[in-house]
C-alpha cells in the first residue's frame, strides 16, 4: 500500500526545498553566471577595470591552434576513459554476478579506488609507473623498453587514461552488478533451455536488459572524463610533457588560475559547459531511443 | 515425445539432502504431477530433469538417453516457470521464436509454428506486444507458447498457475489439460495444489521431505493413501485422523470414548495393535449410533456443508454433508463412518496397513 503525506501548510514544501535551492544558487548558478559574465569582458592586468568586449574572448580562444590540439586530446582521452572504464567494469561485474558468493569481498576491494583522493591515487600510480622508482616502470626499462612518461607524450596520455579509468571502474562496477542482479535468474535459465550458450545469452538477453544502466553510465562517465579528471591529471603529469595530457578542463585551470587570463578562461568554461550540455542532449536524443526500460 | 526415467535420483546441498532417492518411469505422453508442500523438493527434482541443477546421485534418462551430464539446451525439453520468465525486451513473437532461431530453423517455418501456437492459445492479436503490455493470464499463455513451438520431447512446468487469480487458474488448468491431450507430449508438472494435481494428472507423485510418499493415479491416491501424510494432503477438507487400537479379537477398532468400529475384514494378527484411524469427512453420515459430537462451526459452501464437531475427548471431527446446512452451531449430532470408509495406518511409521 502506498502512503501519501499531506502538508497542512503551503509553505512547508518550499521551506524543505530551500536549502537545496540555496546550495545550487550559491555554488553553481552564481559561479556559472559569473563565468558567462567574465567570458564577454576583458580585465586589465591588475583586475581593477573590465571592459565589455562582446565575443572577442571566444574568437581568441577558438582561433588558437593550441586550443584545438587540446580539444583533440580531450576527445581521445574522454572516449578512451569511458570505453575502458565501462568495458572493464562490465567484465568484472559479469564475473562477480556468476560467482556471487565471493562478491561482497570483491565489491569492497573494487570500491577502494573510488574512495581514494586523486592525489593519493597518483602517488600509487607513481609507485607503479615511475621509470626510476615504480615497480612496473622499472620492469619495463629492464626489459629494454624506453618507458618514461615524463618525456614521452603518448606514454603520458596512456597513463592518465589508465589512471582516470581505474578510478571510475568501481563506480561503474557497482551499477552494472546491481543491474545484472536485477535480471531474474529464471529469464537466463529460460534462455539456456531455449538453447542459448553463455555468449549468446549475454548479447541477446543480458546486454539489452542492462541498457538503462549502460546508458546512465555513459552519460556519467563522459561528464566524469570531461570535468572530474582534473585532479588525476594535475597530480600525475600537470598536463605535460608539452601539452600531451592537457585536456579542456585542465587548460581552463591553467589559463585562469596560473596565467590569470580570466576572460579567456571563462570563455573556455562556457565552451566546455556547452559541449557537455550538447553531448548529454545528443545522448538522450539518440542513444536513449535504443534503451529498453522495463 | 519420449519417456522420462528417474532412477534413484538424489540431490544434496552441502550436508542437507533435498532429494533422497526418487524412482519413477514416466511413460511416453504421460502427464505426471509432482505434488507436495512447499520446500519438499519438487522444484529441485524438476530442475534436475531440466539440467538447471546438478545431479548428486542416480540417473535421469530422457527418451532412453542418460542426460546427467548434458546441458539444458541438449536435453530437448521446454520449461514453463512460475514467474513466466519471458524476455522482457522482446515482443511476444520474438519470445516464442527465440529458441527456434537459435536452433537454425528456417524463417518461414518459425513464422508458421509461432502463428499456429498463437492461434491455439488465442494470442494472435498480441504478437507485436511486449510482455509488460500483457495481463498475467496472457503472459502465462506466451510462456506456454514458447514451450509448444519448440515441439520438445517433454514439457516441464514449475507451478505455472500459482501467480494467477483463482478464476484464471481454473480456466488455465482446463486449457493446459486440453493442450496436453491434443499434443500428447510427456509432461512433468509441479504443484502444491491438490486440485490441480487431481484434475491434470495421469499419475501423481506425492512428495514429502525429498521422498516419494506415493505414486499412483489420482483416484488411487485418494482412495488408498499410502501414508498418513498423503491422507492428510489429498482431499479437502482433510481426512480425520483418530488414535485407536485394534481389539483383542482383531475384529474392530476401539477409539477413545468407547466407540467400537467394525473392520471390513478381521485382522487377527494385528490384535491389540495401536493404529491411526483415518476417515474422510465426506464419508461420515448422520447415524443412530456412532460418534457423538458438539457442533462448533458450520461452513456452508452452497453445494455442500462442512461441519466442525468436537468429540467428548476434545478431538475435532469434520463431517461433510451434501446441500445446505440442516444443523446449527452448538447442536449435538451423532455421526458414523460409511461402510468401507476406514483407513488404517501404522501408529509408528504412518504407513497404510493393507
Ligand atoms: N540452491 C539451494 N541451496 C541450498 N538449499 C536449497 C537450494 N535450493 C533448494 N534448496 C532446499 O531444498 C529444499 C527443496 O527446495 P525446492 O525444491 O525449491 O522445494 P519446492 O519446490 O518443493 O517448494 C528446500 O528445503 C530448500 O531450502
Ligand atoms: Mg518450488
């Protein structure tokens, strides 16, 4: 039976909503509005006067070939992180689901990376991949492979992709596992009686039934790769060597905080916001149609 | 079409033995019902036949071929689950066609088989719908259709009607019976509902705690229950069971309260032996002398009436009478068993005494 709560006061619902609205206003809407405002102004070096410059900041940013390189890096980085984080998580979840007895220990182990601060995670990765002190890094060099992500841009990009994916795998895993466990056992049994082997069962039953989860994680992971990987990149490579691991979000920070170009940095944030909003809209528009919600 | 043989089959979950050695040979085209209370191991046995559970001991053969180590897909069986287990993301047509596509049957034949099944089950209008757009009864039919189109050697049903309301259950029961008569496919049907068992079965296997208490036709099981358990499980309201003792001459049973019930034939070898005495409520009738009861409750079912009486020693005695009630609560009544209505069971083992 469903119980319905009724409010005597008309005011109460608004009061209950107020803190959430306030937090959103102060910590999201206000800074976002500021970024938009900044993006159409030019400040002098001392930050005293600012001048309205229309879209000058935007044309400046978009005509910078470096910016387009960064955009390309971001696309490679984001697609790779999303595919890797989701693929590995799905594989692990399927393995855990088939042997659910050990799964709780397994789950705890897997959730650790998610709980680690990016800086701590970066230290861990250094212990593994640093060419001088990292176990794996030294092993690679001992085998004669020229491993040094501090000099080689491709290797650096590979490493931040691995590190950023690794942090997101646990999150994806929990959702995939929950999605898998929501599929009734008897449906899988019916399919095996109908003659489907494990691989066919996965592609014709499991995967389609997981599609709401997959779609949700696709959106979340894309946003993660665009926005939330700043800490990981900052701690591991600071965007280098050169600009090999500089993504859009990293560049916003670099230009705004380090180089103190508030107008250009704000224009970049606005572009970034537009990109993510557009991506999410596209995903909802085109991918969601293929999703089966039961 | 095929026989299904179950030879001394056992199943253990760790130290717990869920199936303790069951033997039965199901004839080609026979409808066998596995009947028993919840947790007695019916589903486990059925799932072992399906290949969804491993077999701890013994042998299962389908169509003369031992299938112990075959995957479910290689056993040529189809199964209908209690929760239907339809593929939620597929249409009704695709649900039924799934197994056929996997088996590489040509498209035209798949179409023909599904259409035929849909016609039999009156599902023609729903072929393009998803399971979520169907009622419980319609989903049940789709599950049946998915089994039929496969044309398997045997059908396995695990409480297929338990999720339906009473009226629909009766209706589907009749349909399943008709379908099986028409298709003649060997069927194993699990239920805890004795009415389903009595109406559907060619033979019933009554299970309790992982053993077969009795295997027989519905009437055999009703008329000659092999144990107290079967006697209590089959028949509604359940059989009256009284403590008794065979008299010293082996001619009658003495029950507390001084009643002396004559045995149909004397059993001198059992003289003095304690027994359990079973009498079905429908085999009791008002008589000049017999059990004197005080009526506690009268249930009027319309076609007949169930009277709950209390014997002088406090035991409850049920009497079923035809028609509407002629007695009232707190009335006193004398009832006696009809001729040949006595069932005797060993007081210790609970087995029937022949
Ligand atoms: N996977 C399992 N692990 C342990 N015990 C089980 C398992 N499946 C069933 N059992 C036990 O086996 C017995 C029979 O179960 P089941 O065949 O489902 O009974 P039924 O279908 O007659 O209600 C029950 O006591 C149940 O607890
Ligand atoms: Mg069961």
